[in-house]
């Protein structure tokens, strides 16, 4: 385990400087929308919260931290009271995998296709998108979380944004629960799957892992299940689901990749007991369960098959 | 030596909800916590109850093993909200480290 203070101070400084915990420029992580020709005006603003876009950096950082955890070099980092050089933005940028970057972009593109096929009136404006700061909050750095959240909320308020569409549980919870409490900004916040209206008959069974924030904090587990049931996709019974779901372990990755992996493997064993393909709805769960050895699909990749563009791209792939 | 200070719960109010005194040490949170530890998070909550500030600071790092998953809070029979107590303790310990 690494010294939490060193890690938190590094993340907080990065968030303050660049708006994200890895110190990467927004332009370098948020390019998925280029060429997508998305409307800039609409009744709802798609707010990605940058979590999917950060997965390549999360994977790179977790991999590097994991190499050093509980080693003599790791000890120097732990006790040396200094920021590990391998966590610098330049090293992380080089270490991100191309396939992780295109997978993240693919999820967001699929989500826009699902919204379009559902007839949702939405806009995307990259200059208004941003990281919510949720990791700082979860790590106990409330002060820096609030400072960041006020900057993000201020931008959205100034642009007159009142309705947001989110794509991950951490950002959704932050915007629904924490932003009103700490910034006074009270937008209407809906996840993309709450707005999805799709048709089709999939006739299959999957294993849906409920992330803690959707399953427990926001109690949204039934929404994707109802949506999938309408598409002929059944969700297998999982030990620990809905409000009693079990954590994927991902939130520990910044201070202890080893612990994140141990918890992830335990959860994966529960999920694999169904013998059905595994579906997640959170980039953190997705990344950690993959590290634990899972073959896993994002909910958006399943839903997009029930849109015309998804059908076509699937046919092309076949 | 640990100096027991009942005012500690009061001091912690600045960092989070004041629910630790609801806990009757049943251990449900320990049994359900995905960290599978012998005493986490109950031990830390007991420290709050008895005002064992030094012991909390001494086991400060352990707090960051907590995933803030909320399963303990959901299952606590006394609504003591152990997950949020741990989050409040993270804030408290981080503030103490930053003051050092
Ligand atoms: S916090 Fe709740 S679950 Fe944990 S020991 Fe106390 S009463 Fe029991
Ligand atoms: S919130 Fe923390 S202490 Fe509670 S069950 Fe989850 S990991 Fe364990």
C-alpha cells in the first residue's frame, strides 16, 4: 500500500492544475467526439465526466503502481515523502494503451447512438464537459473536491445548463448528491440508460454487475434490468446485487493495486458463477474486473446492438 | 498510553456525521465488508466511541483501504453509517497529516 497522503496530494494538485487527477491535458484525453458531428444545442447536455476517457491512464497508473507496491522502490516512495516520478503525466501518457483509448471512445460513441436512436434531444459541448472530482471526495479530500466542483458547476451554470445526461455511476452520484450540497448547483441529472427507448428481441441471458453507486447509493439497478427485459435480455441472478451489490475493488487502485485485485477477484468469482457473459455499467468496475481476468462488456455495447447503426456495424463485423 | 477523550466525537463533527455512538459493536459491518478483515471497520468506530484519537492516527493508513462502497452502511442494524464514519475519519486524518 502506498502512502495515501502522497497519492492524494498528487491527485489534488493535478486536478487543480489540469482538471483531472492524472495531470493530462483535457485535449489529450477527450478527443472521442471529433468527427462525430454531435449537435451543440439541445435540451440536455451530455456530460461524460471524463471517467471513461481516463481509463487508459487509470490502467497505466495502476500497472505502474502495482509493479512497485511492496517493493524496496515502493518503500522509498512510501517513506520518502516524494511524488513517484513514474506517475508524471508524460510517463502516463506514453504508457496508455492504444486499444484502451479506442475502447473508451467506442463506449461514448455507442452512448450517443443509443441516445439518438431513443429520440433524445441532446447536445455535446466539450468545453463544458469535465471531471467531477469524485475521487478526491472518496479519498477524504473534501476541501479540494469542493474547490474543483465549484469550478465545474460554475461553468455549467454560466452556460445556463439545467439538464445533464451522465454515463457513469460516480459522476452521476456526484452531480445528483454532492454538487447540490457543496456547490448549490442543482441540475436535473439522468443517466443515458434512464433515457434509452429501444426495441428488439435479443433472447439471451447476461450477468449484470451493479456498481455500488448505481445499485446502492442511487438505487437504479432496476432501470437497466427493465430496459434489457424489454429487449428480450434476461439478467441472471447474482449473489450480491442491487442495493446489496458487492464492490469490484476498483476504488482501491490508487493506493493499493494489490488490494483492488484481491477484492476484484473475489467479486469476479461471484459473477462468473452464473456462467453468463458479464456486463458492467461503470468504467472503474470494467477496468478492475478486466484486471482480475474477466472478459467483460459495457452495457452500452449491448444496448447499441438494438439501434440501427449498431445493427449495421454488427452485420459489417460478421 | 491511550488517553480516552469523550470530547473526540464532538471534535469529529466538523469532518462528518455524528453517528458513531449509535454503534453497538455487533460486527455486521466487519462480516459484510469486502475487505475481509478481522475487525475493519468496527475497530475504528469503537476508537471513535472511546475517543482514542492516538490509535486512530496510528492506524490512519488503514482507513484508505476502505472502498467507500457503502455496503456496511446499508446493512448496519443501528443506522450508524459506518462507511460514512470511515470517510469522516479519512478527512480528519488527512487534515492532521497536512498540519504536520
Ligand atoms: S457500525 Fe453498525 S454494523 Fe458495525 S458494529 Fe456498529 S452497529 Fe454493528
Ligand atoms: S464502505 Fe468501506 S468499511 Fe464499509 S463495507 Fe465498504 S469497504 Fe468496508
